[in-house]
């Protein structure tokens, strides 16, 4: 029986071709991914993530501008109601907030700065001029959001 097993082993070994580069050595390929494959996959994921981040950031900025315009409309309505009730202009945003014509959350623009309120307005002589300094948070720049420019 042992002889039969030895003969079988010899025949099995002879049937298998030996690797061409190093006779007598077996070449084992490890299961898994190489470092290059992992790095390429991570680079692709990073590029996709960067593209998504750019699109999301642009959409967020556009949403903040829309919120600022809506808040300006809300403050303008509050000023009009205040002027109808008291027959004079509010001295500032604090008057509108304290008498609940405007919600406290609406007194600031989406960038955290206070709206500028001028009553009576220079551009809207019957109401008030309301201005948000916009994304750059600096007054008097091109990105300012002004009540008289809102449709």
C-alpha cells in the first residue's frame, strides 16, 4: 500500500509542469489587491468626491442667496406693517424684533451678519432699504443683496 501511494505521488508530481523561471520552486500568488490597484481606486474615489463637493458647495451658496432674498421680503413686509400700525419708521431691526413684526432668526442673513435697515429708504422712499452684505460679508460690494433689486 505504501508503494502504491509513492507511485501515485511520483506520477502526480510528473504530471504537473514546473514553473519556467525557477524549476523546483512554486510560485504562489497572494490573494488580494496590489498597492497600485488600491491607490488607483482611492484616486478615483477622491476625484468623484471632489466633484461632488464642488457641486454641493455651489448649491449651498445659491440656497443661502435665496434665503437672504426671502428674509429681505419678510423684513420689508414687517416694516410696512410697523409703519401702518405706528405711522413712523422703525429705528432699526431691534424695533421690529422686539415688537414681533420680524422673527429674531430672520434678523440676520444666512452668513450671520445683521441686515442693514434704512428707513425711510433712499431707493424705496415709501418703505425701507434693506441690504445684506452677501457671501463676502463686506458692505458695498457687487454681491450685496438689496431689497430694491429683488423682483
